[in-house]
């Protein structure tokens, strides 16, 4: 069930980023779910990508808007987690 929640959160995030709605998305409970997942996902995504994703989701001023890169990281995580369910 937790995996389903995490996968659904990634799908919502990807859709929001692709629509250019990152700012509004960061204020949602889904962003909080993804932030927790990103912080604990050492086995799903490489450390540099994980740190960038955490910075983005926290609204950190260290993050320079690169939503295409964030979308790519989320898609990679989504694929990995979906494949792990099979």
C-alpha cells in the first residue's frame, strides 16, 4: 500500500511539473510524501539526484529551477519502483 501511495505521488508530481505548476505542487501533501520518499530512497536513485530532488521539494533557495531534470529523476524513480512491484 505504501508503494502504491509513493507511485501515485510521483505520478502527480510528474504531471504537475510537466504542466509547469511546480510552485503550487510544492505546497501539497503529495510533495511532502515525495520528500520523505526522496530522503529514504538511497536504493532507488543516486545520491546527487536524491539531494537535488530533496532541495527542490523543500523549496530550497539552493535549487535552481530545472524542472526537466527533476521530472526525469521522478520518472526514473517511478519506473524503478513500478518494476519492483512486478
